[in-house]
C-alpha cells in the first residue's frame, strides 16, 4: 500500500530533465574554495596556513565543539589563500582555497580497510565524526550528534529518507540506482551503532525503478523493508515521513528521537559506509544541476569547494537568461545572489530558473481563503503566522500558533493566491524569538 499524510501539495516534479541521467564525475577544478563552516553548529577554525601543502582527505579545519564536523581537503595541492568568500547559506564565510597540484593524492593511510561488523557503537560514531559527516539532504546537522541521543531516549527505528520530494532533484534517485549496496551497508552500520533492529526505506512512488532496486537489495535482510510513499510534497519532511511510515507523531517542539526514530538521508548513508569501512572523509557529493536555463542538466559527482559557476559550465553553461539561482530545490532551497559560491556538504542541487519558472507577482493582503491551512502538513494556520510576523507579534505566533512546528516546507506559499511570502514571515518570527531567548 502506498502511504501518505494530510495536507501537502502537488507541484510538477520536473525530474524528467535528469532522472534518467547517470551520475557523471566532474574533473577536479584547478582551485577549490572550502568554507570552514558547512554544518549546523560551531564553525571550524583553519589548522593550515597559506603556503602549506595538503593531501586529499587531510583535516584542514576543526573545532573541539561536539555539535560540529571537521573539514577536509577535497584534493591535494597548496593552500593559496584563507579569506572570506561568498557562502551559499551564511552569505559570507572564511574559506580555505587550495590550488590543485593535479595529483589528487590521498593523505597517508587513506583509504583504509575496516570491518564494521567487528566495530562497537562508539568506534562507528567516532569514525563518522572524524570523516566530517553531516545530513546531506540540506539540513547539514552533524551525523555523529544525530546518532548520539541522550541515554534516556530509547531508539527502536531507523528510517532512510529516500523520498526526494523536492521538484527537479534526482541525485538521491540516481544514487539509489547506482550505489544500492553502499546505501544498504550504510544503513546496517548506522543501525548497529544505534542498536536498532527495524529499518525502513521510504521512497516516493514516482521512482518505481528505485523502489524495485532497493527491494531487491533488501530481499534477504529481515530488518529492512522498503515503503513506497505517495508522490506528494513534502513527503520527505522528517516529521511527516515518520508519521507516514510508523504512525508515530513527533511531539510539538520535539525531535524524531522523542519517538525512538533516527532519520538519515540517502547520500549520508553512502557517506557512512565510506567513512566506516574505508575511513573516507566527506569530500565529494552527488548534486543535481538543473533548471530551465541549464543547457545540459546533469547529476554530477562534485568535489566540495567546486563553485556553482564551474558546475554550470560543466553542464555546457546557460541557454537563456537566468531569473533565479537556488541551492537545493525550488520549495525549500536557498536563493543565491552569485554563482561564485562553492558546493558544500549540503548542496543537493543547483537550480537555475528562467523567468517563466519563477513565481512572479506582488504580495497582497490575505483574503482568508484558507488554502494555506488545507495545504499545511503540520496542521498550522499559516495565514495567521504570516500576519503576526508582518505585524511584529513574534511571541504571539510562538505561544498561540505553534510557530516552532513549522518545517518551512513552503506548501502554504505554493497555494497562496495573494502571493504572500509566508515562509519569510515565519523565519523572521523564529529568528526574533531566538534572539529574545538569547537575550534573556
Ligand atoms: S506553515 Fe510551515 S509547515 Fe505549514 S505549509 Fe507553511 S511552511 Fe509548511
Ligand atoms: S492562502 Fe494566502 S490568502 Fe489564503 S488564507 Fe492563506 S495566506 Fe491568506
């Protein structure tokens, strides 16, 4: 049976541009720009200096903070600059610039060979931390932190989030077809580290070939099952996914671990397998480069620190004047003001949209049509959240309208006939509440 949830929207998925395109490896650029902050949590500090020679996989920035992930060189070469550079999430961030030596030589001891079945939970989590893993669906929360719940939280279920519900994006789809066994290994390693015996792989039913491939792969693994999901946005939002697959509701303001669940992304599962079995750090990822302006949309394996511009040129550049550049998908992705930003660990897509694909129109007052309420998968009243945000009533939005339960999926914006920028007001209200809490 195909599973679903209340609310949500049905945008044209536009995956046809790249769904059938095998992953292509882009050559290492002459220069990579590697930001020292690529995760949620404390930023890293550089531990190399200008003039140093580095090898691929060498740690180049780190911090002792627990909620953080180290940063590694994505190729071998010379550190030629450490300076502020445009950043796709933070606007601007210190970055380590490495000029490639063309050798692409691994740091000493890499890759190594390890049998994860003989490793205990602590050793697996340590390998994951050392490899700098973060959630690769875009959230970039450090993976070792997500896998280290406090002792009072008892986990029983692992979910692989393979919904890939954002329009245009097909990176996870291709990874499921091309690296099926690595995903399964990553899931089994994560389940061992977490001590859970039940695992689910949730895939939207617009990817029947991926459902079939994953089903074949889990055929003899009793702990794992594939769950086909209805194609509906935001099927891949963690809380909706957990509800649809297990029937458990994450409490308001709570985390998946509150209901005994850990969710990981497809790319992260592969990265777990590579980190634990081979000691390989997260220095590359699969990214979909697509949108109406891209001459030849592709799924690319890219080194961290490649710029958006270089990736777009590898897709034969632009065929028409771009109206919008986005990192990620069109619903939850982040608009960019320049192509000179680097690919980071959370870059699932580079989307270049033409004017006809961009939702134009002036924002108007709410007409109380209720469409946003019907579309909200979290059962919120988005119209009120937008009005309160607009009027500066941030605390009221939090106390009376469950502001913090909003997953910022953008379904409300998608259906709003008044073109209200609801998510903008919600983000503003969240930021103001956080600032007030910090002040206290
Ligand atoms: S209010 Fe938040 S969770 Fe609800 S539809 Fe809008 S963005 Fe999504
Ligand atoms: S969809 Fe837009 S116009 Fe309709 S109630 Fe929601 S915010 Fe108001």
